[in-house]
């Protein structure tokens, strides 16, 4: 439990405290370049927002004016009916303005956020493998989703409401200063007490809110780990353990949430007591002024209404300011990903490069970027001739899969070089280079569409006949044609509706359709039963014909007929030759492994 709990705790960094600095503000507003194409919608929305806010203040003044007219205290020659008709027209205008404002801001937010999501996804899929090794994928996706939602909220609601509160605050004070200057001074004198108290409580409540969010994030990590590894949970019958672990995490959320609720209750009590007290003090002062005829009843009604609106604006500014800070932090994380150097300059450059298939590793040294303390390959040299098959043999950690990863240019070398057709692989256009490879992994991962979709992943422009031929060559057609929907059969998430052997043959069909110059087989049959292995191996033999093939295999019986076998140990080649040559080495590592596997 301790290991997994430590993993869960890493989400505590998801919600860093954000401080507003000039640098953060300057960099944060760069995200607004995504709404530049819709700037006139945005500007028009702001204008309508300003008009709407001022109309609202005017309506509050209108309420007081009606009281003065009713008491025959109004300085204007206007009747109640006329005021009622005027306000009705204003209500209709306010409704139209509100609709247009919301619609214009929706255009800005929806299209702007769509552009951010598109750029973010396009960048993510071009980032190097190293990036995904340093970042937990589930946590990364959760963070990106959360951060983009924060920006969506800013574009669609928060920014507009923040500006509205500023307009209400400034406009309201201006209205009051014009209508009742003396009473306005009394009101403004009470505000510092409220503001200082609100800032103190607000800071404390925000810290509890962050703790609550961190605790919730931890429960989400536990749920994500459990669901992702549900087969392991069930196979080890640890359902009860996982339930207890999740329940303990939920109890922690409840404890923090109750403290959070208590603090909000105290804050609410403070606001109700102090703010209400201040309002009634102002009303009392206004009533005294009515007695001395310094103020009319309608002006007092307008004053109280506008003062309440100003108070709501001040409270809203605190909340929206916090959300804006959070959004600035979110933009920083999103901008970091978008600005990260990717492997590719664009998603598809359309370049094609034909490779014959000769591969040379010359004195290659390599450390994984996340494990610089362990050298994986040490001065490794090997040569693979075109259209020949080569097997890599060795215990786990000897460097077999690393050789494939380096050949695919997933990582940069720490020493030496790799040549393909006599040319350093770094000299090739990356996409054009990788188009010459196909890999069939040990655990074939399929996408959640149809069988046709998964086979065509090898060539998106393949014809129906090409797909069928690839299915037949991979020994897949028999089971595909037995399904009611044939090639249109839905395979389910990660191909869960198919057996392991069926998934593997679909993966082989995909590789056949791609028609690569170089084929990589990473223990492609080790997870299969003997019957499935026979069928899949037959399909692999068809796939390997006429192309350079590199095979990683634990079952040595499957590589007896390859052209050359390299035996690796601790990142170095200790034996090489074909099966017969290696079996003739006295006390050889390969010979020993074959004899052990035969005995088993």
C-alpha cells in the first residue's frame, strides 16, 4: 500500500499556489492570441456588458424615483405610468443586450478553446517518449482537461463577470456620489472594515479549498489506478483492500470539507453581521437625513439598492480574482506543453523515403534520460543485412527492447551512431524514416473502433481489397468472416472483445498493410497459448518474407531459423551466430538457455 499511496500523493502538486507577478501576467495574456480571430465579437461583448451594467444601475435608481413620484417628492415632471412604461422598455432592451452578450462571448470561448485544444493535442502527439516517461499519462490528461476547462471558464464567464463587477463598483460609487454625496461618504467609511475582514477570511478559506481539492485529486488517482489495473485487482482478490483504501481517502476528504464548511460558515456570519450592520447603519443615517429633509425617501431606496449592488460587486471581485489567478496558472502549464520541443515540426509532412534495410550499430552507448545512473548499452556494435532476420536474446534488462527504441529514434544516443543504408538515422526526416518500420508488440493494443479501422491504421488510404488481403495473409480472415459484422465488428476499448491471438493477428495484418522495409517483433508470441502461437507464427513468417526483421524472443524455439542471433548481457553482445553456430559454443549462454528451455 505504501508504494501506491506515495504515487497517489504526487497529485498534491496539481494545484500550486499562484501569485500574480508581472511575468505571470505578461505571459498569461499571451493565451488571448487564440481569441484574436474573434476580437470583434469579444469587443462587442464587452461594450454590451458595460451597457448592461449601467442599465442595471439606472434601473435601481428608477425604483427610488418611483417612490419619490408616489410621495410627490420627485423633482422631475413625470408620472408613475410613464416611469413604468420606460422601465418595461428598458427591461426588453436589457434582455436583448444580455442575449447578444452571452452569445458573442460563447463564440469567443468555444472557438478559442477549440483552437487551444487542437494545438495542445497536436503538440502532445509530437512530444518525445521521454516526456511521457516523466509525466504520468492519467495525471497529465486530467491536468490538461482541468486547465483547459479553467481557461474556458475565463473566456466565457469569469473575465466578463470580473469586468462587470468593476463596472458595478465604479459606476455604483459614481451614481451614489452624484445622488447623495454625504451619505456616500458614510457608506465608504464602513467599507475598509468589511474589505479587510473579507481578505483575511478569504485567504484562509482558499487554503482550505486547496487542501480539499488535493484530497479529491488523491481519491481520483486511487480510482484511476484501480480501474486501469482492474484485472490485477480481481486476480489478487484485493477488492476489499481497494475499497478500504478508497474509503479512507474519502473520509479524509470529508474531514477537510467539514473544516472548509465551518470556515465558510464563520465567514458568512461575519459578512451577515458586519455587512448587514453597516447597511442598517447607513439606512439609519439616511432616515435621519430624511427627517432633516436632506434626502428624499426615493433617494434612500436608490442608495440602499445600489449599495447592495456595490457590496455584491466587492464580494464577487474577490472570487473572480482568485479564479483569474488560477486560470493564469493553468495557462502557464498549458503554454509549457505547447512550447515544449516536439519531435516533429508538424503532424504530417507527407515526405516519403525508401529504405533498403541495412542496419549498423557502431559503438553505441545509451542511458535512459530518466535513469542516467544506469548504462543500458555499452559500446554496442552489430550489423543486420537487408532482408535478413535477426534475433536478440537475453535476460530482461539486457538491452533488447532498447535497441528497437533507439532504431525507431525514440531517444537520442549518448555515444556512437546508428546507420541505416549507410546513412546516420539522424539525417533522415523523422516521419519519413519511421514510415519504413512496423512493430508487432507482445501485447497488441488496438483502438476502440472496428477491425477495419485497426487494420487500416497501417495505411489510411488502403482499398477494401488491400484490407482483405492483409487479413488473409495474417490468418485473420477466418475469424473475421465468422463475425456477423465482419470487418465492421467493434473491437472494444484496447481490443478487449477479441482474444489475445486475434488481437495479435489484427496487429500483424496492420503491419502487412503498411508493407515496411524493416519489421520489429517484440516477443510477439510469448503471451499466447501453443495453438494461437502456431497460427500467429505462421502469419509472422509470411510477414517477414522479403524484409529486414529484428525479433525479440523468450521462446528460443521460435528463432531457430533466423539468419543471425545476438546474445546480449548487460548491454553488450557476448555471443553471435546462427542457431547451429551458437549451439557449438562450449558452455555458451545461448546453448545453456536452449537446453534449459528444452528440459522445461
